C-alpha cells in the first residue's frame, strides 16, 4: 500500500475524533483540515462534506462518517444515537424491534465513553457504561453511564476508541472511519476527482443528503462508487477476499458496467474479491436446507440512492471485509486494506482521476 505509515497515522487521528450519529459536525471540521492539507477543495452542505480536485467529474466516491454512540436524553439517561437520529425511539409505532434491542442491550457494558460538544468537538467529560435496559413503558433501549451525570439532554457521547494493530490486523470501531480515511488518503496520492463524506448513514438518512447534492447541480451519474465495510462472521471467512463487491442489495440493483469494471480490475491486478450478494444467497440456501433463518441482502447507501432517485444516481459499491461489526473490536486485515487501496487507485487511473 502506498504511503502506508501516513495512512495509519491518519486513521489513528480519525478514530480518536468522535462522530456520533446526528452529531458529526466536529468530525467534519477534522476532515476539512486533513483534506485541505492534502490539496483538496472542500465545501460543506447540510449532511455532506464534498472534497474535490481539479477534475471533479472524473471519479466520484462516497463514504459515510458517522459512528454509533449515545445521546443524553435526560438526567443520567442515554439512548442509542442511531435510534434517536432515525426517529425510531418514539411511541408512534416506528420503534426499534425487540429483537434488535436485545441484540444490543448487553454489548456495551463497561465500555468507556466520552462526551463532547457537537459543533466544536470540545471535551465534556468521560465515563463508563454501567448498564443498559429496555424501558417497558417506552419500549426503548436506555443506557446509564457512571461519570456523566452532569450532562444536559442533547449532548452526544462517543465510545472512547483507539486504533490497535496486531498480527497484521487493524481493530477499532472501524465502521465507517476506515474507508473515510482511505478517501482522504487518496488525495495524498494525487486524486483529482470528488469524494463525498455523508452524515447519518446509520440512521438511514445519508442517501438523502447525497441525492440532494446531485439534484442541486442536476448532475446525473452512473459511476458513483460507495465505499464501506462489510461484516463476516469470522476471520477465516473475511480473509477469503481482500475486497467485497456487490451486484445489488435489498433496495436495488447496481450499475452493471461499473461493477464489471471493478471486477476486471481485481482480476487484472491480482486482488482477491467476493460478491456479498452471492455469499448471502448461498448462506440462505444452506439455511433453507437446515430450517435456519434467512439473512437479508442488506441495505446500503448505494442501494437507497439508486432506488429513490429512480436511476438518476447509479453506480456500485466496494467494501472492506471485517469481523466484529458495530463493536469496538471491529477488525480488518492490512492485506485487505492494501488490496482496497490498490483497487481505488487503479479505478482512478482508468477514470483519469490521478
């Protein structure tokens, strides 16, 4: 991977910078600094930061920059930020499923957290998650935190995070600071296209901000490439591929020619790849044979914007295989990151973006 040490240094900075769903402004400020230091021109819009070089239409990438965390909703009362930002914590029938709440409720006991002011990123205190429970009256997931009793409602609380590197594996709350770092790093490698950094993907809203940008300039495209991480159950399964491609998700089919271009680049450059939709379909066939529960094809930013724009914005996605999805120990191999970086740079070269 080109300039690997620089990439790791950048990733360490971004991992330590809080970006809770719905409170991403301070992270945008960090991104702006890092991008401008690498020669990018940066413009803010509601919910999306746009960075571009001298040939903005040559190649377009998008990464969401929000990460999971908590929002203070009362005296020593905190809720899962994605549920609040997605308005899924009300009493109007749009609340989160009991199954999902039970899946999350025991995940973060004892996790250290830090509160911050959402615009500037100023430090507001540190604590530790004491317990989480489902409130029977509100049918909602509530957290209690030791050390942050002084906070007022509306204050975001991020999981305290540091990047760990051991035996060729990167570990942290990687979704989706990892691929955002790759897009920033592209500018250090000479990228002259456009990179979008979107807010509130974990609340299902990022595609709206992105689509509004394209409509603002009447700029239809079929070559948008959305980058993200992609979860696998264990390291062995994740390591079967360096990059993850998709032909579709649960929302829409992706642009076949752009997807095929990425596959051909992988084959030509010796980058191992797998199709996530094919993997899930195979897993579902096995589940059907054994009476197991089928998986969804998943919902991506690319699928949401393709379906909602009725083809006005199309493209495909490239993802980095990870394990421990949506935890503080989400991990990805350095080998996968190297393959991912090489694929992006070769795609940029073919698009005259480098």
